[in-house]
C-alpha cells in the first residue's frame, strides 16, 4: 500500500455554476496528495464551463456534454475512477476540512469495510453557514438489509459517504440510471447487504437545501421513488416482504408530511397530511406531523 491511499471523487453537475466552484474548492482545499477528481458536466449553459476550465489542470478528468442526467454522469465518472476509495459529490454540496484524511485513516484501520461514512451538516438557503454536524448511525450491525427497516434504523448521508473500490466492484460499480432521486440510497443498500461499514463522528460533508435542489423542489416524486426501491426488493418471503411494504409506506408517508410543511396554510396541506396518516398511521404520533398541521389551524 502506498503512503497515501488514492481517493476518487466524481462531481456530476448541470447548470450549477453558482455552487460548482465551492464544491471543487472543498475537495482541492483538503490538501490531500493522492486525489483523483473528476467533473462530469451535462453540457451546462451557465458559467459552469468557465469554473471547470479554471481548475482543469488540477482535475484528473472532466467532460462537458449532454447526458442522461445525474445518474449517468456519476457512472461516467465511476468508470474512470482509479482510487481505492470512490464516491460522488453533488455539485451543490461540499466537503469539510480534514474529511479525506479521516477517510484514509478509517480505511487503514478497517480495510474490510464497504463504505466509510462520517457526519454531515445541512446548509439551508439563506443561512450564512452550515448547521451543526449530525453524526452517522446504524442501529443494526452491517452487513444487513436496510430494505427491512425498521423506520429510522440509519442516518447515513451521501454527502459524507465514501465507498471502497472492492465493494463497488463486488456489487456493480454504477448507480441505477433509471433512478432520478434515490440512486445513492439504492447503491448504499447494495453495499450494506454484503459489507460492514466504518462510521466516523468526524464532520465530512455539507448538504445544501435550497429551492432548486431535487430533494426540496420535487418532494413527492422523491418519496414515491424511495418507496419504489423497497417494493422492488420483495422476495416472496411473507415476513420480510411485510416489513418492506411497511418501509415503502413509511417513506411515502414521510414525503407527504414534508410536502405539507412546504405548502402549509393551503388545502393541499390537509390533503397531504390525510394521505400521510392513511399511508403510515404511526407518523400521526410524531411532532413533525403536527408541526405541519398546527400553524395552518392557528393562522
């Protein structure tokens, strides 16, 4: 093993020029010497190409051409990645100082793992800085099947996830191009079924929440696709499939509650909350459910 573990990071991007430079900078400013940084742009019409060219002499590879979306862009980068550790960073997210050094240290201590996952922070639009880091957790030992749940069994965020090349090659070094929203979760589930994980409380990544991000702008399609990957995992085992259907309903119900928060003080709020309650009644007992309902009643 060389003195420094090579780490490959793919940044897929399309018309995200306002964020792209900070994402690239957050990788390069790590000062990590064995870095393989690849930028896959989908033929952006904004200033993205200017940003990429500004840093092209520090990139292992880049391209700007029309593609089939984020999942295809990730796969283009994964195919060219040469690192022992491989991941992707959305172009509106970023890494925190020291993340790559800690990833390398974790790998050296746990070379058998499938992924190394650290803490992450949310950065909400309009806020001057990211929030406090949220540590990762997994309440059952991996390898495990995350499609079986239970709800809230894990907090493992893509912005703080790094895969080993051995694990990716074992499960298929690609994300599913038919998935628009949860390709990262589906990949995590594949790896988690076969490999242990190394969790670190060190802050690794920042996930931006802004009006244009898919997880904010397209809440219900996101939730429906999340539910889909649980239903696709049905095997015919009645006990396991009952748990997977429960998890599919939970993910869909969570989407209705999130949507209700966005459209509060409107008839859609009540309809979304009704659908949430019918889909997964257990969410009615949570504070998040009532935070979406009460303001609309009071105001």
